[in-house]
């Protein structure tokens, strides 16, 4: 388990690095400068300010300067960089002053969508082919097909019709009240919830229907177990992994979907922050947003992968994939080393050749001296003397295997003692 977690963390760091690099170069092609020229500044003064932030440097130089700032090597702009045209405000302060509004709506929608998705998915599977199943499927297809901004606009109209607030009350509002805050949250939360809940309903329903048709479910029914016990103790647990696998990407779906919803309901969150950052080429802000949101996504996916072993003990996370980059690199290095050994072995007295027909090979097998896994063969004094092995040899070649020789000259053997 620990080996798997370490590998996943390392690959997540690599993926995050690649993603942030792509975002940096995409931001680098924007033509607008991150600093706005004031009326009091001359062209020379303005260009000097741009030069001070490395605006005229080649893109690759700016790229390495960014990582130097990110890791604190060059921390003149503050932690993770700086916010241009916002003197006295650090990047972390600027980013997190609006993030609570987004994360409140996104987290509530995320939890509510999971609850509704699993609830209606179970109901639809249990009542398969009946009117409950048909009704839930029709609603799910409609909500999946309709874009979130269309649902947001319809809910905005509905809020006005039933008397709910149409604009979201942000945390920093002057007339903030808990009752008004909750009332203004209903429609934005629902706008984000419907799409994800419908997707989860589809996954849970299809997987649970397949599981409930298995033979072991029929066996459980014949033993007299109640329908509730069969569904939750046997059916649901064995159908959880496919729906859970989409929860990680679904978090990003909720965050990105909230950008549209925020614009409709007037939420001061990531939407306005990202929009302003792109318009003004605030690349430090975009990079930190990528780092923060993607980092949470990788943490969620890691926790979900670990939970798979709890749900289904047959899954062994420590088993490495045959197509992993690590195994490919390891195999390549071993192949290069093996070829190098074969080139050196030709006519070299340090390599002793042994065929499978020789008595030396049979003696090595009987004494269990060969360790193919570690690529080592141990030669005790008895074998050395019996087969007159020259101890200048460092490798033993057996078929296609080249094994390193380990001499055990000081080993006292019973046969020698008896003699």
C-alpha cells in the first residue's frame, strides 16, 4: 500500500508539473502585458516596469524564472508569484478572498449530487422496468443533455417567480444574514447538482442492475435474506467501483461548471478571478489556480483508489502495471546492461560459461546456489575445488542468464570436516 501511494504521489507531481507547464506556455502567447500603463508614466518608465518583471525575456527564460519563484529560490514577488496592479496584496490573499464562495457552492453541490445520484440510481435499479425506473431515466437523460447554463437561466427565472433571491449573497456582503445567504444559495447549488446527480444515477443504476442479476444474488435470496440486506450488503458494495471512479473527474466538472453558474447568479468566485486574470495576463494567478484545483483533484483520486481496496479486497494496489513508465524504464535498463555484458563476455576470462548439461550446473541446482531473481550465484569452497574454478571469474553465463559470482571461501562444509 505504501509503495503504491508513493508512486501515485510521484506520478501526480509529474502530471501536475506537465499541466502547469502547458498552461504557462498558453498564457505566454497572450499579447497583452500584465501591467497597465498609467497616464503619469512615460513610455520609458512603463517599459522599465515591464523589464523589471522579465516581460521582455525569452519565454523559456520566463518559464525557468517562474519555477524559481514557485520553489522560493527567487521570492521577490512573494509566495508563488505576485498579483500585478494589486500592490500590497499577495497572490495567496488575492486568490483566497473569493475562493470561499466557489468552494461553498461546489462542495455542497458535490455532496448533494452524490447523495441524489446514489439514491435515485438504487431506486431505478430496484424498480427496473417499472414506472419509477422509466421516470428517473427520462429525467436523467434530459438533465444530462441540457447545458448547465440553460438550467441556470431557467432556475434564475424560477427563483424570481417563487420569490427566492436571484443574486447570490457573497460572504463579504455588507447586509449578510444566514437566512438570506441560504435562500440565495438554493438555485446556484441546484444548477450544479442536477448534471452530476444525473450522471451518477446512470452509473449506479446500470451497475446495480448487472450485479442484481448475478447468481450469488439469487443464492442470497434463496437463503431468506431480506431485500434490503441483498441490495446494501451484496448488491451495492459490488457495484460501487465504477460510480466511484467518476467522482474524481466530477469534482473538476463541478468547479468548471461553477464558473458559468457564478456569472449567472452573481457569485464572486473563481469565475471573475479567472476572467480578469486572462484579460490582464495575470499568469501567476492562473498558474496558482491550476496548481490548487488540480492538486485537490489528484488528492481525491488517490483517496478513491485507496477506498477501492476497502470496498473490494481482491484489488491489490501494490501490484504494478505492466505498461507503467517505471517498468518500461527498468526493462530498458536491464536490456542495455544485459547486452553490454554479452559484448564483454566474448573471450573474457572473467566470464565462465556453463551449459545446462554440465555436472557443475546440476550441482549448483542441488545446492540451491543460483538466485535468478537477484542475478547472483554463490560458490562455496567445495564446488570451487571440485570443478577447479578460477576465482578470477566474476560472472557465470548460464544459457541467456549472466549471474554475478559470489565466492564463499570461508564456508566450513561437513564433507570437508569428515575428511
